[in-house]
C-alpha cells in the first residue's frame, strides 16, 4: 500500500515529535491507527502551545501526528478520560448502493464501482442484527429501484426505517408518498445551506430549490427530517439561515445534524474544522459564546466525546412566532409573557409557567481522519455501519477502513 504523506494544516506549523514529547503536556494515552497500514498502534495526546495533537509511531511506517483540537481547555472539558463509556448501538447504517447522482468535493465514499448488496443480502443483515433503527444510505440510496421494497423488509422485521439522502429524487412528491407508504419514518436530509452559491462550491451545481421541495414533500408525507449540513471552512459557517428554516418546519424538522468536512475517502485539500469550532458556530445564532455553552453543558443530559457533541434536548424551539431557541431546565421550557400567550400557554400573575414542548437537538460531529483518530473516543457514538457484506462495526471504523474494501 502506498504510504500516506504527513497531514498538513494551513497556518499551523507541524511540531516535531521529539519536541512535543519533551515540551508538551501529556493529556491522554490511547490507541490509534497507522495512517498507512491501519495497524493499531499506541498513541498519546499532548497539549503543545495551545493546540492538542495526537502522536503515534508505526513499526513499519514511522511517526505520525494529527491535530485533534485547537482549544486545549475545550478538550479538557469534553474529552472522555480513559475508556469512553459509549452509547448503546441504536442505529445501523447500511449502504445499499455506491452510485450517486452528484460528484461532491466532500464525498467520503472512496469507490463507486463496487457491486451493490442484493435485497437478499440486506435481508440477511437485518435478520442478524438486534439494532432497532436501520438507516439506508449510499452513495445515494434513492437510486435503488427497489428502495420501497427494502423499506418494507425493514418494517416487517419490526425495525424503524430511516434514510440518508441528498434529496434530489425526494423533490418528487409522489415518490416521497410512496416511500412513506412503504414505512419510511425519518430522513437525514443533506442541506448544506440556504444559498445556491454554497451548493455550487460544495456539490458542483445549484440545488437549493430541489432541497426545499424535498423538505416540503417529506413534511407533507409525515416523514420526520434531520437537516444535515456538512460544514466547510469559509463556505457555509453561518448556521443562522438553516436554524431559521428548522424553526419554520419544527417539529417535523427536529434536529440539526451537522458535521465538519473530514479528510476521509475522496476529499479535497481543505482545512477541517475541529469540534470546538463547530460548537462555536452553533452558539453564534443563539447569542452564546463557546464559554457560555460550556458553562451550560450538563454531561448527564448531553452525550459528549472528543469527536462529537450531542446536545439532544439542550435547546427547545419556542415556536414559529417566537422564532428563537431557548435553553432548558429539567426537560421543560420556561415561557415568559408575552411568549406564553403567543404560544397558547396560560399565565398566572408574573410567575413564568412551564410548558412542555417537543425538543429540538443539535448533533455535532467532528469526524476524525486516520492521522488524529482516537480509538477510545470513537467507541462512543452509538452508531454502527455495515462494512462489506456482513460485518457490522462502529461508524468511524467503517468509514476510515472503507478504502480497503
């Protein structure tokens, strides 16, 4: 296998390993992959000059280092020391095709020429797993002519059927209805922004009208939507338009599932955003600094790891008329006059009333690459991915190893 060159980071000078080991502060000992041969090797995480680096050495390919974080204090507060406790595997992603009707600069699928799984092979995977939520993915899964039948196969096994899609075919209203009738309950809809200039740069063509129509069709069909932007530095970092759209379609849109573009699979030459930068982007339209978000962070209610931050229920949509998000307390939202009246709530004197509302969550992913992956951290996602024809493994493991198939 051709050796992978050392990772580069615009504006950051790589620190020689010996200097880092001598001058840096050891934050963690863990395990990682050699970027060249994917052998599991010992690794150490150091804080050096305000940055967090992962260092490792392969017996065959030598030393490597990868940038983990740009904010040491953020890393200290959200990292899982020792072995991450992890989440139970609640979803399994099955790639049912490797074909796609787009050619995006951020694609993480390394090979589009592989044969697709047959319906019978997918059925065997469903029979073998106890994971309750099955998400069909790709490539672009709507290119499978038998997608409705695959959804029915999932439902017949008393499992919940979901879909990851770019939304192009979902702009067809009748097609959306057909998928809903087949048992589709939720869609992770790729939605990189509210401006066609964003799609032209990331996806190679204007897509906004199709994305909006797909969203309308899904809501009309009674299918829940997770809006899923992939964030690239300097292109679509302003989340305000997407949050306004989520608020407009809430509660049918119940989550903003954002991830930073990662240097995995087929990728361009770009500078990935680290997790603290992604969380900071969420705070801006909420009027909160990163420090304020950390002060409000309750580890008992929000899962966290050094590669992801899941703020499930951390903020609640207050309704289309109020048009803003609020922090929560004890699973309930404090509503104050006149918002309570606007939302149909009762008001007694000057005392705020608690009114239960459907949650709106943020799911923030900073995907690791082969240089900075911490094998203890990636156990904690709760998401599985089918690898090859029959092997179920952790999501990140499958993505990082996909080039070997």
